[in-house]
C-alpha cells in the first residue's frame, strides 16, 4: 500500500514533442505528490508538486494532472527539449507531523529527448 | 546557500571494511534523510531524523548499517562491515519544517558513490 508505481521505465521523445509519465498509488492518505528531476551525477531536485485538492498544476512547460478517484497522477512535458533529458521520479507522502517528508518514490523514468 | 553537502563523493573500498558517509544539511532544516539509490531498487529511504532524533529507521537494511546525527549540522551513515551488495549511491537530504514556505520540499545532496569490491 506504500508503493508508488511509475511508468514507463524509459521514454524517447523527439524535440518539440510531449513527454508523458504516469504514476499510480494505493494509499489514500497520501496528500502531497511531487515530481523530482535528476541529471546524471546529481541528486534529485524538486520539479513541480501538487496536492489532491486540485486536478491540474502547470509551471511553464511542466504540468501535473491528478485524478483522485483513479489514484493516478501524471507529468506532462510540453515542447520537450534535449535539456529535459534526465530521470524523473514521482513521489507521494502524507503531510502529517509524524511522517512529514517521508517520500515514497516511484521507480523512475529515464527520458531522452532527441534533437 | 551551499545546499546539502556530502562527503566523500566517491569511495571504493574492500569488502569487510568500515565505510562512513558524512552529511551537512542545509542550515535551519529540521529534517534529515538518508536515501540509497540503485538500478534495481530505485530510491529507498533508509532513515530520517527530526531535530537530530531518529524518527523512522525501518528502511535500514540490516544491523551493518547505522546512522547518527550528533547535532543539527552533521550526520553520518556507517556501514560495518561493508559488502559488495552495498554498492550504491547514498543521498543525504534535508527539509524545513512542515507547513513552511517550502512545504515538503526535500533538498538532496549530490550523493556519495560507494563501490565495495
């Protein structure tokens, strides 16, 4: 019930295309869903996050779509660029004081954007 | 801000040796996390601290692993004795108080790349 399942494992997209990464969770107590971006040799860095009281959040070319009833959320990268090539992790956590920050990560998606 | 600082960045050690990884969290962050990343298992939370106190160590794989946080600006993760299957990237991360401007954002260091031969 603590798992977050992420797909696909890898993704190749042409420059200018749309990259879509999907995640699903079981624990209905999760109330914070961030996406992290990791470049080779670096630690993951927060990209964008959403809470379940909204169905969509957009920041520049990055959009999270959230479906609470289906317990699914996805990351959309519009107009994908070669500089977006990285590994993307979805995550989930509860905001309660006893578990704050205890992120459960998906397995990661390696994105390659071809020029 | 200097970010989360980890050392060493790379370490190669022989099986059976003791390994100590070090971390300096971002000043003012009350939460500190140790994660391990491997190809097979992805990012796994090993242990995390709140105000220097271990809160959840359920992810620590076995007794060979131990972590300490003697003060707000320093933490160690120790593996003794080390085994080849411990080879991984170990990340330290820190986070401010919940409900603050940064919410639940966790800030990761650049990792310690451990190879046990």
